[in-house]
């Protein structure tokens, strides 16, 4: 693949996370909304402000870049320090409690299990996973390991980890595809099915394939879910991408229009679409209004440079 295209995909995925998050943030908790209403609201805003979804994605990218790969303790402390600087990003109740326990000396890879019996299976580790998806795009075994271990910081339930791995794999597959070639949605879903282990996600991917010709958004939302659980949001993001693969804007608007956890589903959809189509696919009127855009692009470039060095040494 041409290096400029690959670099554009890294940047597109990270910026796409922020744009999808910000576009969806104003509709969180809504049942359904028309795509045109979402578009109009985003276009009217002077600044597209992101939530904890992108804030934690930034922390993940910062840690991966600084360590040239995954370091769980460093990543946990990066999350904690970023939260302490900007606690107003819309964090749920779980992560702040985890960060306080880590600050008090608890082990980064055990604290989540202490807080939640059996661990959390929310979508918090999937929403932030784009940096893992791009950095490990050509190493799915390594991608799975890092997705699981990074999820362990806050979401240690098997379904939480699998959701993060599924989202990361979708980003990685999208990075590896030629954006000039039309996506085969069934093949994309089949490759994800071959990667994922848990039956809950396999069933959702099967439903996504069955819904490819569905025109009723309520049916899609009802079958795939739009909730805060990873298995009720990652599949919806994957579907939003594969059903609108030629347009970043249409994919994100569709994702947000489904209602529910709109910022997170929008962020995950934007991450996959941006990884496939590249930074140029993100509407300029949105991209230029995204807060902290230049820093996010800088982080993407650092991850790209690590990827280049790793492949060169290999």
C-alpha cells in the first residue's frame, strides 16, 4: 500500500473517532433521530467537542507512542492523569473510581475486578481502541493480546475484552483494505466472525449480515442494540460502517441516528470508516472544527512512524 494512503488511514481513524464522538454527543440517550437532524446540529456548532471516548483514545495513543507499544501500568496512569486534568469530559462512574484506587496503590490489572464482580462488559474499552487497531493492523494476534490487556484496566469481563478486540480488528481490517476498491460487506463481516471467539458476538455479526438489505433503522437498532454494553454497541458500529462504507459522513450519521449510546457508537463507526477511507473522507466542515485536532493528528503520525520502523526492522 502507498505510504501516504496508509498514513492517511492512521490519521483518519483517530480523527474519525473524535469526529464521530463529537457528532453523536448531543444525542446520547435519544431513542431515534433523523440523520438530517444530526447533520444540521453538527453543522451549526462552532466547535466539535469530544467526550471521554476520545479523551481515553488520546491517552491510549499517548501511551502506545511513548512506549513504542503496550505498557499496562503506563497506560493506566496515563488514563488517570488525563482524567485528573479534565474530569468534565463525561466519564461514567466506574473509571474515576478505578483511577482513585490506582492512585492509592492498587495494581492496574486487578483493580477493575475488585470494583466489579466478574468485571465490566461495557463498551468503554472498545470506544478508545482505535490506536491499537491501527498500530497492530498487520498483527492480529498481537492486536488481540493488547486489546484484552488494555481492556483489563477498566473492563475486565470477557465480553468487554471481546468487544474491544472486535472493534480493534474492524479498524485493522479497514486499514488493510484498498479504499479505491468497493468493500464487500459480507466478506468483511465473515473475517470478523473468524477472528472473534465469543458466541454472543458471532450471533450479532450473523444478524448484521442478515440486515444488510434492511431499510428500517428501528429494526437494525432492535436487533443489534444501541446500549452501553459492548455487545450492544460494537456490532451496531460495525454495521453502520459496512452498510455505508463509501461515505464517512453517511456512516456516522446513520450510527448516531440509531439512538442510544450515540457518542460511543458514532466514535467507533468513525474509527472504522476513517481507517478505511482515510482522513480526506472526513468532511472538512467537521474535521476543522474538532477540538484538539492537530494534537490527535500528531499522535496518529507518531503511531504511523512506529509502524514504519517496526515493519522496516522486520
